[in-house]
């Protein structure tokens, strides 16, 4: 199993990145909580990974902290929740925010995440109660973002990230309209997710 990657950040196409480890490029899906704290392209990066082996693919999921990876693994244990929805959950809120929402039985907040209806949110609260630890915000602080691109290209990356997280085109387009013109990709995704969570 692959438990950690230490290499150079070669590509960023949210929610997927490529980490070059001694000449081998690993495609890794990351939640937005990890994406926000990634370094600039061609800089060193370390990710804690979860390796999924399926009949048709080997998939890697990467996280900035061990706590985030442990939360992902706990969410995966719930019947009917796969890696895509688990990533969407950690993209809609941090591991600490999820722990707080579970402890507070905040079904309404959990229901706003794409792919999570009221019944699934209630199941999350029921099955995760007492199993998530509060990390205290131990994720690394952001050390950069994507290199400057044209506004149209950045908007396209933000929309693609929202679509990959389960939002539909109408929701993504509505969220994009609310963003400032000069916003970067990472901040744009963060602001769009916040506005979508209020809907």
C-alpha cells in the first residue's frame, strides 16, 4: 500500500493533482481542504495517502494531514459512501468542521454538501458520533496558489472543480457570478463552496 508521497507538485487540476516522485508521476485526488494549502507548482509536497484498489483501477487520495486522512477513512466505513462522496464532504468542510458538525448533530449543514441528503446526513451523525477527533487546525498554512492565469482560465478551473465535487452546471455558474473578478483558483473555489453551502 502507498501511505505517503513525498515529491514535487507537477500539476494542479482540482480536485486532481500530479506528484512527481523521482520521475514517476502519481495522479492523486485531493479534497479542497488539502488543495487550498498546496505549494506552488514545481515545489516539494508531502501528502498522506489512501490507496484504493479496484478491479479496473488503482486510485490514490491525498491529504495534507494524518487527521484529514483518518477522517476520510472513517467516512468511507459508512455503508453507501464511496471515495467521491467522502472527498466532497472534506471539500465542503474541513475535518475539524466535520467533527464539530457531527458532535453538534448539525444535519442541516451536512445536507448542503453535494451527494448528501437528509437521510445520509443523519446516518453520518449516527455512525460517526464519537469517532472523529478534533485536530485543532493542524493543517499547514497556505504557502501559495496556482500561477497567475487568465481570468477565463481560472473561472474554468473553478467551475470544473465544482462539477467534479458534484454540483451541477447551474449551481456552479451561479456561484461563479458572485466571485470577485481578480480572485485566484484556490480562493475562488473556497468562496464558491461557501456561497453554495448557504443555498
